[in-house]
C-alpha cells in the first residue's frame, strides 16, 4: 500500500481506487486510529469517506 507523501507525484484517482477498507483510508492519509474503534464504526467511517469524496467530485466538476 502506498502512503500519501506530499512531495511525491501521484494520481489521487488511481490511489483512491486501491483503498478498499477503512484502515486503508486511515493509513493512506496517515490518520492514527484505534483498531477496536474502527471495528465498531467501520461502516460509519466508510460512509463518511464516501460522502467527502462525492462532495470533492462535485466541487471539481463545478470549478
């Protein structure tokens, strides 16, 4: 798994396609997490990521 590095050239769309779990997203964005908490709130975390990505796509399309 590739981790986000501001200095690297990367294609965010390609990177997002590889992220399939809540842990993948958290690790990619270098967000510390407690595995027990992720296990309990996994669906909520993934839904929130989906919502954020959808909003970002909408603002890209409008801008």
